[in-house]
């Protein structure tokens, strides 16, 4: 397994204007990552998305970093599903320019009260099947992540995977995101490991919903527990156990670090990759 990092991990540095998606490539390389994932492109200096994708790929090649994946938003719960699919297809074209072999798009980003999952499943599965078919022609694998409170349960992810039933469709497992719906990451990863095409390594601190709100930085899970982003290996997610489950299931893809905690960004990413290397040292397939 190789180690990659999501551009999302550097979000605070980008949003405060000190860095951009182009400049963090060098930072990811210096931190020792094998690759980098980009979330929806944020061109600066007037570049178009297509121009920016080419620049990012050239910069990644310069530092010998693989662009492992590309993640974008989508919501197939809208009445404008056809328009949403056309947008996704344009994003697939950007993934090609980046040289990313895997792309993640969302499926439904809805707020409570949630619709009936069995009722919406055929429609969202059909949309995913269409995006997977288009991406297959471009050599890009389509994945869906356990992201958004409606589609984070492992059983729903498995049902979506089965309903799409397309060879160019797989799952992106975020080991931390299962806590957003109060599901044990070990149970969830065990259920879905064989369908994983990519894995996000995210950690959280957890406080029980029966306790008072712990304050700034925490948000509520679907069941009312409190979560705060953590340095990978320092929170409550059983990171090493999840890696072991993936390894035993035959997963050989990238582990993509996704940090969203309150700590200093670069220090947190450095500690996180050090911890991941330690966990992987127990596995002979990390080079």
C-alpha cells in the first residue's frame, strides 16, 4: 500500500491565502507522500479548470508524485439529474487531464428529514451506473464514498454497490466517516473491504451525546454524539485494525490521509504519516 494525502488536508492553508493547490504538491512531496488526491479544483490566477488540471499534473510529475484520485461533489436527489450527470462527465474529463485513475463523486447530500433509502436506491444506482459507464471509456474508475449522513452506513453502501453492479464502479471507504452515523469502523470496514478501490485514513475524537457539548471544533453525528477531527492515530478510530482488515481482504491500493482537525496543519500531517508508516511496518506489502 502506498501513502497519499488529500488536498483537503491543507484546506486551512489554502483558504487563508498562504498556499494553493499547486503549491501544496511540493509540501506533500517533502512530507514523504507517494501521491496526492485533489478535491474539486480551485484554480487561481485566472486559470481555467482544464488549464489548472494540466499544471497540477506537470507539477506532480516534477516531484514524482502520483495523482491518485480526484473527488467532486454531486447530488442525484435533485430533479436535474441529467444536468448533474453532464457535470460529472466534465469532471471525468478533468480527472483524465490530472492523470487520476480513480474519481469519487457524491450521490446524495441531503439534510433531515431523510427520504426512504429503498425508494431512492434505484434512481441513484442508475445515475452511478451511467457515470461509471462514461468514465470506463476514459480509463477512470468511479467510486462513491461513505459521505453525507444519508449514505454513510456500511449496509447502504453495500446495497448501492450491488444495485449499480458495474465493473467500473467501486467504493471509497473513509474509515472515520462511519462514526458520523455512529457505526463501528471495524464492523463497517470488515463488511466493505472487498469492494474498496480507495481508502481515506481519517481519525476523530468522540464524546458521548449524553454529555454536555464539548464546545468549538465538535459537530454532531446522526445519533447525537460529538465528533472532532483528530491527528491520525491519536483519536478513537482503530486505524491499525482497519488497515489490517484491508490488508487481509487483499486491498493493495492507496491509503489517502484526510486530516480535518484543529491542530497545526503541517505538524498534524507529519505526525499522521509517521503513525501510518508505523502501522504499515507490520505489513510486508508497503514499499
